[in-house]
C-alpha cells in the first residue's frame, strides 16, 4: 500500500530517490497446507512517533501478532512456520513461552551456536533418504543448544538432488525446529507449504482483492478495510473450495458469475445463481 500524496499520522514513510512514499504495512498470519489457506489475522507495523525513532519492522509486528492470536484463540495454533527472519533466539523463546512449536528456515546466520551445528552436521552421515516431487532428498540431523537455552532444538538439512535430461540440479533447505518427535518428511512438507502463502494466498489477495492499494488513511480505516478484504477473501475461498470442488475458474471469473447470478435472480426468482 504505497502513496506519495495521501498520508496520515499512522503512515510509515520511506524515501525513494528523494521522494517520500507513505505506506501501511501489516504482518499476516495464515494457515498453510491443504486448501483453503485462510488468513487468520494481521497486525499493522507501528509508525515512528518522532524523527529520532524508526518505523517498526516486520519481526516486531509479527511477534505482537503471534501473541495476540495465541491468546485470543487458545489451542488454535500448535505449530508456527516462519522464514529466516525469525531464525533467532527471541522467536524460539517466544514460541516456547506461548506453548507452541516453531519451524524456521535457516539462511546465513551470525548465531555462533547455529554456525557450529551447521558445520558439525555437514560432517555427519545422512539419517534418511526419500523422494518427493522428483527430488532425491538426503536428510542430515543434529540436536543442539541455541545460546543459553536449556532445552535442545533440532537442526535439519535437506540436501535435494534432481536429474534433468543432461544436468543435475542440487539445492538445500535448512531448518531449525522445536518439534522434537515429528517425522523428517512431515517437517519437509510443512516448510515447503509455507511457500504457498506467497504463491497462493498473497497472490490472490493482491491480484484479485486489491490488497496492494491503500483506499483510505486515518483512524482505524486501514484496519477496517483490511478486515473486510480478509473476511471477503476467506469466505470466497471457502465457498470456492468446499462448494465448487471441480471448478477451475479463477476468482475474478467466479465473482463475475456471482454478480451476474444475483442480477438474474432479481428478475427471475426461481433461478438461484448457477454454481458454475
Ligand atoms: Zn496513512
């Protein structure tokens, strides 16, 4: 949500080539895995209150969101999955405090205990080999203590290899997790499903629900509009996936058919809209 003209006291500001851009950003929590992927809640980044401060970043807003959702909906969440932004002690401790498990991507890290376990794990033998999506995946696993933590956590490396006609593609995926007993294949599927948030949920919200446009500034209007967008999008997803199982039409086309159906309904009461 970006504007160079409209703004309010809650706007975050960013300087792009000398021009001030005003935005409202939010951290969003959504379900992953099997459809439908429902957006559960969001938390706005707080803007700086004076020039000496900085606007709040994603991680701080995300922690507040996690706390709120866990307290407002006890026992709704048992595992939270996050990208490498949350690969730190603060996040792991927060999850333990809230009584939920964490699965977090590992990328480049400055954490010394994590660096050590990375190096040590590279020298071990693989503990499991499985095949998924055409990849042969070798799994390496270690348990370690992150900084001053009293309980160990798991570090896992998935080394992936795929043979295309003439070349071999190799990638790897690293995670840490507090899920001590979960199967390695399951953890892999969960972290992979996290990409769905970008690919499905947010793509859909941006392309079909105007999420990237800031309609209004000031007061609680931004939050109000966001709640409306998320509620409408969630209900639509549920309708599409649970009622129209075999439909391959996209959301825009379905919305058009619904509007058309409602228009027809006005004229001929015996026709309830065609479920396409
Ligand atoms: Zn604003």
